[in-house]
């Protein structure tokens, strides 16, 4: 996969765009510290993937939405970094606790979220009127593209540590000779990730030895920068990360445009543009029908994660973000059942 053209900006100030983490691979996983500490890192990632799959399907039975998934399909498409036997064990554990339900219909295994998810302390799960169950979490979460895990040879914790370190470096305002540098306190890193100091220290040493990061001792702390290996990763798209001043100016200019547009629009128009779960209007339905007739686009669409699909639909159908959400929701009900 080719890197984005960043003009004259050197490699050292280009990083994976955290806002579009899914573009680094076919699928992205949501990593929640609180949930990982409560039920385990691997189990939390598997459970959140089932939440997405069940909310993207339209197979309704007994008051719940069920998603058909075979162990072979899940292992191949989503969880290649987990041994098939280990994945089967994780799913059985989630079913035993009551976080997941499963049933066999016409020889197929279907899964749904169980009522025990409402007992999870690190999240607030709610049931919508149509029966869909969604989790709202009490802490920040990380989008971790599957390509990061593949790059790390299936080492999930190393991929999480690497993604967090890259986030710190990319947001740093310290640039020396075109290289972004940042101090990272080990205790801060362990508090954010919920891993032990020993685990984090081991993963950082591995990343340094393999050339993914560079670090130098500065007093009692280490100064971190991106290693050369980052720029040779074929599955990660890099883009220029703006400095704080550049972001401030961009926000200022954006606010000017927003204020100007607000003065020329009325409240009724503004309300009609808000995202809603209602079926898409007729003009969008025509575009959806045209999109479904192109098998190449549909195949490419089905291989993406949710964030990437929204961007993809915005680009292909020339839509605003709110309209793109409507189209993706409708297509997911039909194509990702």
C-alpha cells in the first residue's frame, strides 16, 4: 500500500492518522482499558467485535439481532492473531458468562449479545427500541488496525503498546532536525494501557530492537522517536501530523466558515442534516441501488471496517458525512448480515 503524498514534509513528522486507523488494515478493533482489565484483553476485543457484527446485521429473532459467524470465518477474517482453538475457548467463555448467546439455525451458528453485558461495570450497555444493544464506555478507547497486529507477528500487547507510543510521538510539539521527540513516563504508559510495568518494558525493548522505535536516556526518563521500520510498513498509511499552532489556525478558519454558513441557514435546515436512524431518503436510496450494482465496489466495501466504509462512501458517492453514515448503516444491514 502506497504512502500518502505529504509534500515536502520529512518522514519523521508523518504518522498513521489516528482518526482513520481502519485504513491501516481491513478491520480495526476497539481496545478499552476498563473492559480489558475487567474481562481480559483478548476477550474484550472479541466481545466488541461481536457487538459490531450483531448491530450490523438484520437477522431478528426472539427480541434480538443475531449474526451468523463460523469459527473458521472469524479466525480468517478478524482474529488471525489468535489460534483457532484459543478463539473457540474465548467464545465459549463469553457464552458461559452470559455476555454472548448462540443458537443453531439451519445448520448455522448464530450469535447475539446476552443480557449479562448489562452487568459490566466498565461500560454502560443500552437496548434500543428495535432491540439492538450498544455499549458506551467510561474510558477512552483505542482503534487498533488489524495490520498492526499482523505486523507484530500476532503479538496483541506489543501492537497496543506500539500504537500508544506512536500516538504520543505524533502529538508531540518537540521537533529536532525534522524528528518528533517526546518524553514518555513508564508509569503513565502503564496507567493508560492497564498492563504491568514488566510487560510494557519488555514490549518497548522488543520494539526498539526491531527498529520500530528509537529511545535515548535523558536523566531518569527516555526520549522516544519513531524508528525507520515505521516507514517501511506496507500496510499502514502515513500522513502529516500538524503542530498545535497549525491545528489552532485550522480550527480558527473552520469556525469562520461555520459561522458564515450558520448565518445563511435556518434552524429547520440544520435539524434536517442531523444524523438519524431513519431510513435514507429517496435520493440516497437511488445512490445505494446504483452502488450495489457494482460488484467490484461492493467487494472492496465489504473488506473494510466501519470507519473506512464511511470515508469510502463519502468519496465514491460525493456525500456529506451525515449522509454517508445513513448509507453505510443501510448497506451494512443488507451486505454484512
